[in-house]
C-alpha cells in the first residue's frame, strides 16, 4: 500500500489554519520594563504608535533571526548527528512549574513531557508543521469523501515497557481523552480497532485541519491500555508511552529524570542523549546562572532582559515566534463591559506599540489577528490607537471616565504588561482600572469559573487544535464560557455558533479559512478582547548542544534529535 502523499500548502493558507490552542492561563508574557524608557507605570498614554516604538532602546536581540520550523535552532544544522545513544550524556532542561505526568490529556503545560514520552500515528518532523510523516502508523489512506481515515499500525511499535502498540490502545486512550479535551474529537464520529494493526476513524464531516491536529501527542498520543486500566488516567504509573524517552524518576517540586529507550522502535527518532533532567527552578535568573556555570544546558524564556543577558554573555540564543495573547473582556462579570461602545472605546485607548517598546524592547509585534495569524491583512486596521476617539465615545454614551471599573487579572508572567496597560488607561483618566496578580493555578481556576474581569490568555493561532479557543469560550460546556458574551449579544452569539459549526464541517482549507475569518470578524466587531501582542520566545543553549528543533506553535523541543557535540 502506498503511503498517502501530503500536500504542502502555501504559507498564506497555512497561516489561516494556525489557530488557537489554549496553552495555559498565562504561559508566557513575562518581561521587564526598560531602564531607558522608565517604568511602565510612567507611560503617558498619549504618545503615537510611532513615538512609542521609537523610544525603545536598541536591544541586543534586534539582529537575531527568528528560527524557521525545521531548522536547527543552535545554528549548526550541517553537523552530523551520532548514531544511537551517546552513553553517559545528560541534557539538563529548566522548567518553572510542576508538570503533570499522567497521560497527555491532563494539562497543556505537560507538552514538554508529552513530546518526549508519548508517540502518535503521525508526527510533525523536526517541528515543521508542513512536514507531517508517519510514526506509529506505517501508512494510511483517506476515503474519497474525506470521512474515513484508515491507519495501519507498525508491527514493531512498542511502549517503553516492551508491549506492542495495538490499534485498541488508541481506542482505550481516546475514550478517556474525550472526557478531558472533548473539542479535538468534535469532528470524530467514531473510531474502531478493526484488528491489532488497523485503526479506522470516521469523521462526521470532512475536516481539512484534521491532518494538522492529529500529530499532537498532547491530544492524540497513545498510552498503554493495560496500565491505563490498572491505574486510571490520573495516576502517574499510567504514563507508559511509546515515545523515545521514559520517566525514570520524579521528585515533586525538584526534578524529572527521563531515560532514552534503548533500541527504540523508530530509528528516525532514536534519542541520542542518554539522560534528560528537567529541573524545577522557580526563578529565571537563577536558571540563567545555571546556564553560565554549566549546571543547566537549556532554558526558554520570554523575559527580554534575560535574553539580552544571554547574548551579552556569548550564549547561543534562538528566537521563536509563539502565540498571540488576547486580553479577553468578561462582560458577564462586569456590567459596564456589557455595553459594546465601552468595549470599543477601550480598544482605541491602548497603545500596543508603546507597550511592546516599554516591556519588550519593541521585540513583540502587535497581534492584529487573534486566530487567523499575525499577518492577516483584513484585521490590520481594526481598533487603531486613538485615545481621543475612545474618550469621546465614552462621553457620548453618557459614561464618566471614573465609571469604568474593572480588574486586569494575570499570573506573574503578565505582570509588567498588565501594569503598562493599566498605566496607559489610568493616565487617560480611567482611574478605576486596576491590575492583580495571582499564581498560575489560581488564575486558571478563575478563568474556568468565569470569576475574572479581564484576562490575558495565551491562545493564539495553532494548527494543532484550530477551533479550541472557540470551543472553550463559545460552545456549551466550554471551560471559558465568558469569552464570547452570550448574555450580552445573543444574536452575535448565535451567528458565531452557526459559523463555528460550518468551520468544523468545512470540506476544504479555503472554506475553513473563510469561516475562521468570519468568526474572528465577530470577535473583533464585538470588541471581545482589548488586543494583544505576539510572544517571541527565546531558547538559550549551552555551547555543546546540537540538533535543537522547536515547534513554532507549541514552542516545545523534540529532544530525540538533540546531541552533545564532541
């Protein structure tokens, strides 16, 4: 049977398919105000976008290129990787939070683990979203109507405990998965194990994005059904995957130790580095010192000062384009925000170019589009910075500036950006707008329960789960139902649901693109978010690390390609 050939779509079309996976309640917008520009709280709020950007100091990062998917982030792509495991080698990676082990469905933050210990039918090779290859599946075919996908399981694929991977393992895993993340299965009508090596998936309608969603270990990755049945989905002992690494040790609050699986069944993904240590260090500056003294081999950060320090100290730094962070307004919680005029006025009163300059040295681009990609031209002139217009709109609608009262919530990653935004609005006379910071777990709980006023959410474009933001905030049963303001504009809500259903049933990428553009049009016309910036994430490596391939949208390393230079 011939392997199905994958079409390489034009980048413009792909950008439209790259839409929204909620990574975490925050997940990556820390930064520091620059000493030259002063603290964010000193922002005048009345400078032009051009002036805001021009006041930023020249960053050491300005000449560092953004890495493209499929390229070695360390800049040593031409070197030859070793064969097999490099015995005795260790790669120490920094993380600042506890990561659930369990199975891939438990927490979005677990991606750094799930990419290493789980495998899937298909894989995005070396982080390239367009280069999708067979993994546990040796080949597959799709019916002419696009509704039936048949996957043929390799007979040599094995879990880390040595048991063979069978089609029924996917059935057992996905049965549990749907109770934790139902959205990715919204277009899946049924699935069945025809025999040990044949898995058949039936879609309710053609889904042109299914091919990009499917290679996501965090969603569709497989665990051993025997261990799952024995321990249950919320027990660490059920975390038996078919990936190139297995968990050897876990010390709560301290570290995770992964070991390369010897003679791994997929030679293309045989790990080179024998041991991976994930060290839990809460303070990023401490982690940077670890890089300098050699106790840590890699860290990722969105802190501009730390990135600049790394460059100043001659370290290898790769910049990766991450997601956009919309600032969602909860009109169901805050009465004054139920008026769309208020929401629109607020959108005109934030100078995002200045926020980027103050907090991120101007490195972060303004996110004109939340879901259809940062380069979407149709949204480039939405809600332009015009504070005088915003103030006039409020006055015409009968609002005094002091009547506008709400809290911008965020975890520590968002503190500086939240302060910069609040300062701008306060300086324009909106003195009732404040900011509060809570730990990540508390923030996520408030987000799920809807007990927030305004919340920066890390859920921009991502091909791995295109409709997720809308599922979470639009569809009944979603985890963030307050995002789409059902109580405020029922007509717009009903229209959005109708378009969502059409997008989920799209038969072509072009049709999907059109529906997604319409969905975002509703979000932007209703002014459901204040705007946001596109995150630029930095990966800092020790000098001897090679083979670093990073997914552009999930910003996670595929560690099986890493090796230590001689």
